[in-house]
C-alpha cells in the first residue's frame, strides 16, 4: 500500500488545467506547486507549452522543444552575463556564476570543459568507488545504531560533500561550511530571489574563494598525483599547455562542489522517499538489486533533481510553433519534459525497469552534465546499499521540501530503520 507522501493526482480536470496554464508564473507560484508541480507541468504541456511571462521570458515544457533548444547552440546561448547582470548587479555572485562552466558558450565553455573533463578521468572515477562504498557503509552503520535519523543531513548530503571534498583534496576537518556555502550560492539561481538571498550568496562566494585560495596555494607547492587528484590536475592543466587562470580555476572548483553536491543529494533523497511511496518498486529493487542501473535513471526522470535550465535566444527563431525574438530568455523545464506523455508511457508512474529512458535530467548536447558518471556511481552505491541493508526503512514524519523550484529536493526527511 502506498503512503500519502507526494501521492496527489498529477492531473487537473480540463477546466482546471486550462486555467492553471493561463495564470501560471514562475515568479508567483500557485499553492501546492512546490509539493507537487506535475499537474501544472501537464497543464502547460497541453494548453500553453511555450508560456510567455510579463517580462518577455518564456517557459517551455515539452520534451521535443527542450531537445530542439539543446541541439541549437548557435541560436540559444548559455552565456548569462546580460541576464545575471540584471539580476545580481556587479556582485560576487555575478562574478562566480558568469565564470562557471555551465553559464558560458564556446570558446570559454569548450576550453574549460576540456580541462575539467581531463581531470574526471575513468581512472579517477574508478579509484573513487572503494572510498564511496566505505563512506556509505560507515553512514549506514550509524543509521542502524540510531534507528531514527534525518535522511538528508545524516545520509544523502554527507555523500557528495565528502566525495567532492576527496576529489579536491579538501581536509576532512575543514569541510564543515561547504554545504551551507553551496546552498547559499545555488539559492541565488532561483527564478525570484530576495535581497537577503543575494546577500547570503555574495558572502558565501567570498568566504569560499578565500578558503580555496589557501587550498590551491598549498596544492601548487605540494602537488599530488594529477591522474587521481582533481585539483592537482586542474592546476597543472593539459599536456598541450592549456591552463585555467586563477579566477576561472577557483570559481570552477566552487561550481564542481555545488553542482556535485546539491543535485546528488536531491537524487538520493528523492529516490529513497519515492521508494516509500512506491512500495512495489522498492520490493522489486530489493529482490533484483541488479536493476539498480535502470532504477537510477528512472529516479532521475521521475523526480529530476534539477528542474530548470536556461538559455538566451541570440537569433530570431521558433520554438514549438511560437515565434521567439532575439534577446528572449528561455527557461527549459526539465522536470516537465521528463514527465511528458508524448515521450514517456505512463510518465507519472515510477518504473525502475523502464527502458529506454532518455531522460533530460543531465541536460543534452555540448552542455550535458560533466559529472553525470560520478553522480551515477554515488547514487548506485548509496541507494543500492541503503535498501539492501535497511530494507524496512520508513518515514516517521512528514518530509519537508526545500521550497526551491530549480533544485527539487528535501531539507528534512524524518526516517526510521529496523531490521
């Protein structure tokens, strides 16, 4: 029997859906959207798939339209200098996000991505697996002993923070502020933010930069094996002489931690909460652990950790039959595309054996998430070992959502375990 967690119907009746699509705005969210956005996504797909807002920006929700945008990089730019200039002014947050890999076009994007990709080698990823297994088992040992715990703080968030911390060689005893810095910086990427949110982000960027400067200075003097230590590889650069300047290096170290932390935390927590609701799928995974690979892709599709992406139209063009003028900001609703009935059969049903499953949780095209292989490894080990060792876990309270639109996850999930 399914629990009541997030089990509301994902459909309005026709009249409700038409009205929901007509009045929908990312800047004035309807009640209940954070808890369950999918009825609104389906309404938009049916009645207003290219939704125009008062400020001239658009929101697209159909899978085919997102794929079209991802493929046309010459028309839809990832450069956010203009957009973030309006949103962040001349601030530390502006400097950070406009220096990050994800918010740039070629040639900056290509050069930075090549160096980062060179650091995330198969050898480096393979070398991490043993440590991730040990970390996950250690965390589960503590959960077994405590019997009641917060699934987010005590498990899901502890994994990527330590994995990326190990990748960058950040001393274990100095990782305390990393999660709060990450949450503050990513919070500024929400569609609508307060002055306080921007202030917290600016402060977090400044503190993070000072922290990393010391780490980078030390690593520059005492480099580790660049084939395994990501930071040493980034400092050294590529054999062809390509190197990141200090500003780009520091900001992309922040980006790696933030991107690897928030989305992977959400992936793990979303999946384990979903398995509380979909008990039949949990039983399937327990009885057939070899399904974990397809299960991870289904968790990514079903509750996408990153729900929104952004582009800017740099040419007049068309999306889904709608005329788009140059300079139009385009928000790509990944969470909606991954529930598009035109692409996925029974999209609101969790099916851990779903194949094919060409979800867009990591984006697509040249900007596809660089850390997707690492996220898969972390999730496979974390979720697989959790359900194996704690098969009878459950919720002992109501999970609390983060309240964010872009990054879909939980801030608190009261959980119990018994064998």
